[in-house]
């Protein structure tokens, strides 16, 4: 069982490590060149466009994960980590082990996702 009174040391280490990985990956993606700046035929242009789209999607997904991790680390520092942002109940240890950046308990997360689908 995760010690609620402790400092969640392992989770903090895991979140910090992942945050650093994402920072490096986002910098890499930002500076990565898709083309060699030479004239492209229509096939090359289509491929370049597809690669740009894939890179943008990856950057967006990783930036969102990065934001969740930063928020979780802030909650750790404030001493409110592991508390659901919707119902203010404790998030289960099992959920925190699987998703250390979880902002909601499982019930509230399912309700949130159901509302988003509508």
C-alpha cells in the first residue's frame, strides 16, 4: 500500500524521470528536420506533409502528458497528491501505481469521459 502520509518517493521519482524524458523528446521533435530542403516531387511533398502531421500529433500527445506530469508533481509538492480533483476522495493506490499522473478517481474519470463523448 502507498503511504498516504509519506512523500510518495517512488512515484515522484518515476514522474520526474518521465518528465525529463518528455522534455528531451519534445526538444528533439521541435528541432528534427523532416526534409533536406531540396526540390520535392508530388510524392515527396505528400510524404513530407504526412510526416509533419504525424510529428505534430506526437508533439501534442507528449505535451499533454508533460502537462499532466507537471501538475501531478505540483500536487505532490502541495501535499494534495492522490486526491480526486472532482470528488475530493482519495484515488486508489492501484490507480496511482498504474497512472501516477491521474487527476481523478476511476469513477470520476469514467463520468468525465462519458460527458466528453456526448
